[in-house]
C-alpha cells in the first residue's frame, strides 16, 4: 500500500507519466543527434524504453503489499544507471523524484532524493569542461525546496483530514444526541398527554362504576345509567388514546374556523365529570385558534379538571375561556382545599406531574402556565397562548 508523503492523485499520476515519456523521447533524440548508433546507443535506448515501461506499471502494483517498494527500487536503479551512462537522461529525475515522494515515507524519500541529486551533479559534471557550481547547487536547491514543500503539503493534508474526521464524528454524536432527545421528548409527550387526556376519563369511569355498584340494588335504573355513561367515557378515552399516539388534535378542532368547536370541546370536558359541578364560561368574541393551541387548551383543561376530581375535594369548578386581542387564556378554578404551589412536584401524588405536564405543553407552543393556590382557598390554573388572527384578504 502506498503511504508516501504525497497522496495518490489520479490526475497528477497521468501528468507524471506524460512528462516522463516526453522527457525520455526528447533525451533519446538528443542522444542520437550527438552520438553514433552503435552498441552503446542501442543499450541506452533500450534502457530508456525499459525505464519508461517500468515507470508506467506503477498503478498495477500500487495495491499489492510491498510491491510499490520493489517497483520504486527498480525504477530508481534504472534511472541511476541510465543517467550515469547518458547524462542527458538526468532530466527525467523530476517525475522519478515525484514517484519516490509518493511511495516512500518521508525519511526514506529524503535519502533517495539526496542520492538522485548527487547522481545528477556527477552526471552533468562529466559533460562540462570545468566545474560549474550551479550544477551542484541548482539540483540540491531544487530537491530541497521540492521535498520540504511537499512535506508541508502532506502535513497540511493530514491536519485537514484529521479535522474532517473530527467533524464527522461530532456530527455523528450530534445526530445520536438528537435522536435520543427526540425519543425522550416523545416519551414525555405521550406521558403528559395520556395523563391529562385519559386521566380524567379513567377517573370518571372509576367514579361512575363505584356509584353504579352502590346503586345496583337500591336504584337499578340509575346504576344502569352510570354503567352506560362509563361505557361512553371508555370509548371516548380509547379514541383519545389513538389520537394522542398519532399526535392529532381532539375531535372537531382541526377545521375549527370560528372557535366554536373549542368551546364545545371544553363543554364535553366539563360534562365528562361525575360528582363535580363544572361550568364553562366564554369571554370575548371567539376566533379561530391554531389546532395545536386548541388541542393544548382542551388537554390542559382535562388535566386540570382531573386534578380537581382526584385531589381537590371540590364541589364546584369553573372553566373560563377568554379571547383577548393578542392572546387566548384558559382558567380552571375550583373551591377545593387548595395546596402550597411551592411544595416539590409529586408531593401530592400525581398532581405535581399533571401540573408540570400543563406547563411543559404550554411552553412547547410558545405559551405559559401558572398555578395560584393556597391551603383552604382553592386552586386556579391559568394557561395563556399568543393569539394570531389572520386579517381578511381584500
């Protein structure tokens, strides 16, 4: 496997192949113009052909374990022999040196390039009449600059790759965290909606069945009515569970263009209680409310009323829906024994969980929820949502 300081680049490899072939042809022509076609010339031309053929086999051995090192050794030895016999071919050092930089690790590549630079200097010194310092300094300087430049490029490439790998890992971690967060949010939503939407229905069913049991012998007609009402509540609860799982709004709210469906849904909430007088009051002119907000209002009302039934020991509750110019507000007030809102959630059974669910639901839609209560003074749960009214198009 190639592990040199230059990453294999297909386009660069093709250019190096073309440059080497062009230099071999040019140097061969130059050699023939200055020498007779004798035995030595035939050997030189044959060596040039073998060097070119060997160089062009690089991609054939690139993926075979130690073969790239064998290949570069053969190419360098052929180049050294050819350059010492015919110094003109020393020009082919450039593509050969690039191949060395591609295949060999940095320390070995530097050593080979130094040897090649020495061969270039020795070869050219044979065809000049006197010692020319540029013949030594020039190749050495070029080789030094080339090696150091590509060493810097190699380090930069590795640094960039490391950053890319770290970014990829960070993105993968973020995606995993988002999936976990989404799963947690969905579990929280289901827990909250089941508590507030289904809790009241189950409480009503329990109370209705308990009343039916008490009246079964004395007032069978009333007992049957309680059982029938419990059956209706059970069917509505099942339908609501399905809607919660599918994240749909309560029935009738999806296409509510006037706000009347919201009021009707709240009246159904009030009518679904047993043993508690619940009144619904509407203040202001009803307007269309976003289905998600309307659903949140209905489910918050259910949760608040369920808390009243289960915990407040109240006899009466009022559900008030108020339409203002910039918001819609829901208030659920009861005449129960109240509690201390400063106490930790969960201190009164499930009541704290239900109130937390109401707050979380309101916050998730850009609204707010507040609880006012004191021991012996009843409780008021208030939920507010911004109201955006679409102006009629003229």
